[in-house]
C-alpha cells in the first residue's frame, strides 16, 4: 500500500471518541452543580460539548450566575473526575483496534483534546495507552479552544507532519469544525449521547457509525 493511500498521522479527540467519558464528565459536573442547586439543561450541555474546559465553565458561570471562580469550579470537577476515570472512562468500541493498527503500520498518533492535560494523562494512564499515544495535546496550552483549529495545529506541529496529511477523528461538531479549520481530513464518529449524524452536515463528509467502520475504511485505502 502506498503512503498516499493512508494518512501520515492520525490525531484523536479523546472524550467521546477514544473513551466513553462524556457521561463521566456529566456525572462530575452534575455533582458539583448540585451543590449550587443547579441542574444543567440538556440543550445547554449539548451546545457546550467540545469546548475547552475553561470556556465550558465560563459559559456555565454566565448562564447560571455562579459567583465562585472558574478555578474553584474546575478544581472541584477535576477532583471528582480523577476518582471516576479509572472505572468509568471505558474505551469506545474499536478504539483499541484502531490504536493497534496505527502502531503496526507505523502511523504516528496524537491526542488533541479540549480536556485539561491532567485529565488526558489520567485517561491514558488508566488504559495503559502511553506507548500508543506518545503525543498528547491539551487545548489549555493554546490561545483558543475548539472549534478554533489551534489544538490540532499544535498536535501536527508536535508530530512534525503537515496538517493536510493528517487524519483527525472527532465525535462532536465543535471538534470536527476545529479539525477541518486546521486543514485536516476529519472523520466523525458521533457520540449519540449528545449528537446526531445530521449534526455534521456541512462540517465533514466523512461520518461513521463506529471506530470499527473507520478502521475498515483505512484497511481499504483511499482515506480521503
């Protein structure tokens, strides 16, 4: 198989794409919001999924009039996340197979996530994915979070691969917009707990039911 028939790098979103962690975030956030007597409306949560953590919390503070600082909220949520991740942030179907495929074919990989770096490291450690995902980029270290392209451009730079030769994998429309804005081919695997296939209309033409289907396309060549 020629090099042009497959991507030169694969850059993965994490939450909702590699691991089923959106429900874990929701549980941690709900526990913290309960202390304020607040229930996050489903339509609010859907709109904010995929944003950088500080931007997500900033929106919540504004919408619900929370007076405590963003830092206070973030630390409370992260404390709960670190307790929940080992047991509840389980791999999405096909994630392990896709990571092994990249390793076996020599395709460099990275994570480009809106989550804080400490959460990324906790998830990777809990699954023993350190060797499979050696480059791990958090949007907290770039000027703008998704849907801006910054974290994807940062990941491509860390890999030393042109964005146009990278395949990005996403589960949220905000994340897919970020990958496309970075100049990457984006495969969307919607997390149906908060999104739909139709939500990616006009964002990317590559929408799959599962990571197993993504792997099947890569095996067949012609990735874009």
